[in-house]
């Protein structure tokens, strides 16, 4: 049997009896644990009210990793010696271990020891520790541990903790909703109160305040894309369900169901139909409808605005173009449509691409991207299109319903402002106006925003980001075109061309800009990429020129020079839409045919900058064909004298019988064909930048109602 060394007589004489027993236990611990236990048992029995004896007994069993004995000793200390500093140091170590997942030896042991304390001791430990804490955040965290481990205590301590956290956030003057007090309140405490087995009672005013705090916090996470909070919308719905139960809101029960846009919308609609006509804004039914409808609308609006940013490039809703349905198709009975469908616009979407033009397939002969060579599957495009259109239409229907009753409209608007998402409404209102055909109101609003109080416009533009300025001008150009203010529409489009250098390179030519539809209108979600924006502006200018001149009856007010200039401009612009010979844009071939017929009917065509900008082989073949004897030899003047010619010398022309001129014309055509590989996009940007007077002078004299900014 091992020998335990006793302290010397001198040491024993200097120690008290209890200290002597403790010292013998310590000395025996590393040599004979059983002897040490016997010494400590003796000491505890003889001196049950001595802290040093009881604390050393705890230290010995703790060092021996005896969880159950340590828990028993610690519980005794907690019950009898709450005022000792050594004990509270140990308590701090224990509570710190409870708040962490540290896998080291001591924190793991302390968590296991806590689990072996009696339920009463656990609650007492956490409650007393929280009450002793001078740091507010520490106090709140300890109470949260208590409530999370003892759900029945939530009804008792939850309301007081709500008050503490709200007060702490207020007096801390936190600059953002994303702070430690708010996070603890909405992410941990609200869910605990919702799942409490005993209903938690809070003042009505405080429940509404919690709703605002909860939505504001998670909305900020959405806006800042805070990845630390997974699925904020699910958290908002869970929180509203919990708080709605406290208010006995039947409509709030829908938030317990998995998200389904139509499912939620039908429940919102049903509740709206049962509202009385004379509504009290403070009534139970109005508050329920305001908050539940407001949250539903926020989600629809967020999903819509997010879908506009879901790809690599932003989407912008614009007025697009309608292609008349051929007579042979109008004789067929149209598909069955719901009542009122004719007044609703056709909505088309260009799927955002995940790659730029540097990696996208292009057509080498035209220098433009082929719209049919998309990296995403047809199924993915269909899913995206249906989703973004559904997000838009549901948000719009919900907003219309909200605005149908003044009390609901005021309540929801106030809620949106309080939680900080009213900024979403500005762009959405513009889309709503466009969708409803309130284009005149939209244009008026945009001009007021652009030039408030009559300030100098260039100063306003200097404060706008380039993207915002492009979007502003796209919307204005789109609106002016719809209102048939063609000079204003073209002026804005030309301004956009000047900004293309700052727009991200990429995008694809779209086949969606021009559509056949039974609807009266067509609106389109356009990606904010260089190719897409250029195509939109080109098609708008092309359509404006066509409406203003080519559609004129014979003998109209335009001169021969103006008509030739108009046709030449359209031939230049049409090159983008002719693109790939095998896959031209809808309507491009028909327009080319009309332009060629126009040239043939007039027997002459003069366009001095033809050789600078027209390189498309389809157009060149048509021009060469018209210059042959078989077609009656249309007389062409298509280029100024070359740099080696005097101005008095002949131009590249087919007029008269000058054989040299004919040869010059053929040589010029061969040179143009040799340039067919030039990038058409760059060529058109140069044309619309350098030669925009050729477009402007055709349109400005026709109206005095609009003064373009040069």
C-alpha cells in the first residue's frame, strides 16, 4: 500500500484543523486517490460550513474528471456560498463554456457537469448569474441560455428580456438594425416566445414594435446580402406567425405554410373581401390585413426586384414593339382569352446570361452575337421567364388591392417606410405605370426627377451614376416612342449611344423586341448590356424613321434628299438586325424588302456615306442587283470623291453613260463586300455618334414642340 507522507510537526502546528485535513487530501491525491477522498470526506463531514473545505473537495473531483461528483460538490457550493469570489470565477468559466462549442477538455467537462446538476440548480445558477452581471449583453445572453434550456421559463422571463433588449438598443444609439441587441431579440428570443409551451403575454404596442424590429433586421440582411442569416424570408414568416398568434390573427397562420405565391395570394384576397367598407385604421381586422398583406407584398416585390438583378446584368422594363399579325393569320380564330386580356400588355424577357461577349458564340460574318446560341437551356429560360413575369404581375395585383382602400394603403405605406424598404417602390412604381399604360404620367415623373425645380440638367446628370442615367434615358426614350414623340425618343436613344462605352460588354441580340401579339401593347425586360441596349436603341430609331418617312403617302412633305437620307440611315441600322443570314431578327427581311422596293420605285438613290457604313452582304447584293440593266439601272450616288480625287471629278456613281463611273461603282461594291467581317456593333456606334446629324435633321424640323439638347 502506498505511503502518504504526513506534514511535518511544525507545518501541522501552524495549520488549522480544517486546513490540515485539506492539505492531507491534496498530498494524497496524486499518490492515493482513495486516501485523498477519505481525507476530504472527513473534512466535509467535520466542517460542512467551511468554504475552503467544500471548494477543495470540488477541485479534487474536478481534477479527477469525475463529472457526477463534481456536479454534486458544485451544487453544494452554489447553495451555501454564493458570495465567494472564487466560486463566481468558477461560475464564469462554466457559463462561458455553455455559450461556446469549444471542444477542449475543460469546457467540455464543465458542460457535462452542468448537465448533471439538478434542474433547480441549473435554473438557479443561470438566473443568479444573469442578475449579478453588470454587463447588459452578458446579462441577456445568460437569460437566453436559461430560456433555451427551460422553455417553461419563457413566459416568466421573456417579457422582461424583451424590455431589456429594446431599452439597451435604444440607449446604445446603434447606427444600424444589424446590432447585437437586435440580433439576439429577433433571431433568438422571438422564436423562443413563439414556441413557448405557456403563452407569452406582451402589450399590443410592444408586439407591433417587435414586428417592425424583426422585419427591419431581416430586410437589412437581404439588402446587404448578409450571408450569416440563412433564408431571411423564412425567418420573417416564422416570426410573424409567432407574433400573430399572440394577437390571435387568423391570417397570420398562412405564414406557417411553405411559401407558395398563389396559395398566399388567395388567402390575402379572401381576407380582403371580408373587410368592411368603412374601415377603422386601428381595428383588429385592419391591422391584421395591413401587416400580413404588407409582408406578402414585400416578398413579391423583393423577388421581382431580385429577378431583375439575378443574372450578371440588370434588367430594365421598357415599352417594346408590336408586329402586325398577317392577314392570313387573322382569319384564323384567335385562342381563347380571359376577359380583359386584350388590355394587358404582352410581357417578354431576355434571360440574363452568365457569360460576357468574350466567351459567347458570335457570328464571324456579322460581328454580332447570335441570339439563338444561348448557354442556358430552353427549359431554364422558360422557368426564368415565367417566374419574373409572375413576380411582376403578383406584386402589381397586390399593390392594386392595397391601394383600393385608403386605410390599408396608408397602413402598408407606413409599414414599408418604418422597415426601410420604401426605396424599392420608386422603380416599381415606374414599372407599374408602364404596365398599366400610364406612360404620359411616367414620362412626366421621370422628367421631374431628372430636372427638379428647373435646375440645369447637366448638373443633375453629374450626380447620377452612369447606369442610373442610362436607365433613365432608356425609360424616357421608350415612353416618348410610345407617345409618338419621335424626335424626343430618338434624341434620348442617341444620348444612350454616347454612354455605351461605360455599359458592360456582353449580351445577345434578342428576338423578343418585336413580337406579334393580340394584345395592344408589348413590354420587354431588357438586359443592361452593350449589345442589348444598342439593339434596343437601333430598333427604336429604325422604327421612328420608318414611321416618319417611309410610311408617308406618295407626294408627302419630304424631299427626295430627305427620303434618300432616311432610307440610307435605315439600311445602315438594319445591318444589326439582319445579322446572321440564316437567323435575322423578326421583321428584318420584310423591312429590307420594303426599302429596296422604295429605291426601285424612285429609280435613283443618293447616300454619300454609304461606303463608310454599309458592309452587310445582303444589302450589298440588293444594291448591285438594282444597278444592273435587268432592273432598269437605278442611278446610285453612294460615296463622296476619294482622297485622291478633286471635288470636280466624278463621284462613285452609276448616273449617265460614264463607263469609268460604272467601274468605280463595281470596285466600290467589291471593297464593301471585303469588309463584311467588320464588327457591325462598332460600326453602328460610330455611325450614331459621328453621323447623328443625319438622323436629327430628318426629325427636328417636323415638330416645334420639342427642342433637343445638342
